[in-house]
C-alpha cells in the first residue's frame, strides 16, 4: 500500500475529515486530499506530523517493513501504540505484554527443548 492510500485509511480509522487533518497540520483539506490521491508528495516534516497525528511511525506510513518493527517485543516498546486509532496507556500496554509473555512462555520452553534435542542428535 502506498503512502496516499495509507493516509486515507488512517484518517478514516480515526474518523477525521480532510478539513480536520488539514487544520491540525495548518493546511487545507485540499492539500491533504492531494497527499491521499498521491498527486502531491508531503514534505518529510509533514509526514512526521501525520505519523504523530495517527499515533504511528513514519516507517508505517511509508510502508517500510524492517526487522525492528516485525518483532512484537520491539513493537510493544513503542510509546505510540494504538488499537484502531485508540491510544493505549501504560497500564493497558502492560496487560498486553503480560498476556503475550504468558501465551509464549510454554512456546519458548518447547523451542529450547527442541533445540537441545537437535544438538544431541547432531553431536
């Protein structure tokens, strides 16, 4: 997904109008529409402001998929997490982390045991 469609998707998820996004950034709704339709490219400073508005990263907006954003542990350490546009506070984030740690605790033990067995067979 390109930048324009991603911006439009996030704006709709956040239930904002073009005018509201434009007002937040100090520009017109028409300028925001141009970004969404990809007839204009936003400056890096505007991309950062849009990422802040939508509680996401510039990498997410630009579709950059790298190792640091694919590890859930790294993602959970971000201070700008949200669920469909609703920001998570620290207590909610701790609940999510606790659940995931509990869910994967046994999986981690399983993987360690499998690796030990492989090492015994290979020796």
